DNA sequence: GCCTAGGTCCCGTGG
DNA sequence: CCACGGGGCCTAGGC
């Protein structure tokens, strides 16, 4: 009796051998990597046809599937996680159908020649942490509001309105209400329009002044123009700066600033 | 003298052997696939840290790089095409640095254990065609304007305004001007706002009536509400229908409808 | 399920 | 080069 191997790698297998390895790999929740010549037909939200050529195909244990050409960042065809695989040998060669219930869409890969099949048991529990995100910018302003401007006091974060979410609402040193919209990349006209949408909800009565503040590392000319037109303000701030600020106080829970 | 192999596949190689194969593969513009235990550090527009775990790594001849965990559609770390690779053995194992000039960002992969290295010569010249896109919806309306409504005559396509592009402008059966905005997926409030933006540019003088028509396979409740508020109209149309219509007349150039 | 907004979005198409 | 909008975007977070 064989003990189950951690990996199976087949070089230029015949279709029958490839099929067996692929089916076994999928059944055992392995990551399956195939290199070979294929066509791909997709049909669902849109539809597509990929003519014969050599590609790299990946099936993951979570039901995601990728077909990569030997160029480009993005897969030429794919299915997101939660898909179901069906492998069989037909007149077009080794046919793998990847079906997604939710979107009622399917991707059919027909392999005619196979260079490699690798069935891999990838164990991956490593933590992944991303820094310098928009969320970190928000946290940095809540933690050290002076980086927005001296005397600023945040009152709410992620306030649901209209529909949408205002990143931060607070009071400035003169007790004027301020709506803060944060962007981690250069802000454009759309970002200003987004801020306006929130201002339209908050700035209802003319008696009370409300400031609109756009926080971003940079702003486009068109964005700046509209901003000035609407009487809003721009505060330059980079996600990297914010990330640095948070590093100084990593460990202090964010909730501490809202609890007595 | 060896003839260059079409593919090199190494199972559980040592770091030195892996390094040699990877360097050769990159130099010869091959697609390099690595399975192994690694950490990844990214620094650029944002930054990230990925702790030790087993992943699938892909380097393509166009300078794109992907690190895939055994789950998810999207890579956990990556660089788009145009990156430069540098491979060396250091104290952290086999270290591959992927550098991108344009964004001044880098991804460093440190491999400690390697399950597989595959150097593949993927030849892929197959055509890829995507159907049922927004562009096809536009073409279908230009080709057979009656699918929008009987008597509709398109005048311009992709008219640049403001900034932005109005998908189609035309006259209806009663010679009323109509601004048409197309969405290939369910239209939401944002889509209606986009139409409004274009209407604000076209519908300047109150003397002339202008219709705003949103074409989409479906519309959200919020979108519909705003649409009614603004007095615009919704025309249901699916990208699939449009794709079918175009199939009937594939071959007729789009320009034919604008030339004498 | 719907809806909104973010993304190291990527990518193409203008100017 | 910058700016804007599309994408089979995908994905997370609310409701």
C-alpha cells in the first residue's frame, strides 16, 4: 500500500494519465498546475473564446481557477473561488469544465497536449499584513488628529449616510463641523464629487457652517478646480506617513479613543 | 553539446540548482513556475509582509510576477509586466527581487524550501475574443437603433464632453434629442449620476427638451429612484442580446454608419 | 440576497 | 506624461 505522496509531477503525460492526476488532485484538495496547449470557452456574465495556444492553468483547493498566458498580470480566463470542477476525456481532448453556481457561468478548458501536470500540497498559514492602506490613514488621523490640523477632534468614523460612508466627521479648533474624505492615491474629480455627496447630506441648514476636507497624497488639476469651486479644502497626507505614525503606537487598541 | 530543452522540471532541488534553473529560465524568456516555502516583502505604493508558507510563484517573460497562495482568485503579492528580476542566494535562502522602475517598487521573495521549479517554453499566439461587452452594446444600438426604441437615430458615438464621453447622442422619432448612457451590468445610483453629469452639459437651455436614457440589463432600486426624480428613462437591454444582434451583421464596419 | 466603496486594483484610450 | 472610465473586474462590509 502506497503512502500518499506530497506531490505528483508528470512530464508530458498522456491525456489519460493527466486526467487521473488532475481528478485525484482536485478530490484531495491539492493545488493543481497544468502546462499545455488548450482552447478556453467562457460563458456567463459575458462570453469569450480563446483559440489554441500554450498556457499555464491553476486549480486551487478553494475552487478558484486561473488560465494564464505567458504574458500579462491578469489571467486571460478564470473563475473565482467556490467553483466546481469536472474533468473528462472527450473528442476535443482532456476537457475540464469549471462551473459557478452563483453567476451561472462556466469556463471550459480543452487540453490537446500536456507538457506538465503538478499536483502540489501547499500548506500556507503565514500571516499577511498590508500597510499604507486607506484604513491606516483613517486610523492615523483618529490616533493623532493633529496631523489633519491642530485642534481637530474626530467624532465618528465610517458613518453610514444616504447610502455611503463618511470616513471621518469631527470638529475643528473653532468647533466647526468637518466632513473628511480620505484617498490613498491621488484624488481626482470623482473623489471631490464623493465628498460633495456627503456634504449634501450633512450641510443641510445654511445657518451652520460645515467644512469639507479631502485628505490625499496629491490631487489632480480637475479635482482641485472643482474643490475650490465648492469651497472645500485639500490636506496633503501620504499613506506612508500614516503608516509610520501607527508604527509608533502599534498595540494601542483603536477603541480606546472612543471609550471613557 | 546539448540542444536546448523545451522544458526543465526540477523536483525538490537544492537552492543552488533552483537558482541556476530560474536564472536560465528568466534569461531565455521562459515562463518560470516555482512551488516552495517562502516569505514575501513588498514595498512601493503600499507595503506588505507575508510570513512563511508554501506558495506558487510565477515569473513571465514580459516581466510580470505572481505569488499565489493555495486559495483565492487574486495573487497575495505581485508585480505587473515590465518588472526586472534579480536572483541570488543569501542568508534567507534563495532570494528573488522583482523591481519595477516606473512605480519605484519592489517585491522580495525569500525561498527557504523548494518543492518544484518548472521552466516552461509556452508558445501562445491564439486569438482571444470577448463578447457581450459595453462596447458591443454600443455597436448594437448603432447598428440597429430600433432596439433602443423605434425611430431612434444615433448622431454621435463617444462624444467627448466635460471631461468624459457620452456613449450615444441621437434623435428620437419626434426629433427630440436623447443622451444615452450604457451599462453592461446592473445600473446603480452612480450610473444615473453619470448620466446626469452628461445631461447637465447637453441640457443647457430650457427651451429645448432633452431626454436622458439609461440602457442596462437591470437597475438598482436606488438608481431607479434617482432616475425617476430626475425625469430620465430606463431601457432594459442585456449585453447578450446585443452580442447576438452583432453576430447577424459581423463584418460591417462601424464607421459605415457615419460615412456618406 | 442587494448595495456601496476600495484596490499595491490593472488596463486601454484619450489628450 | 497625466487623467478618466471600464472590468466577466474581485472582495469586504452592511443591511
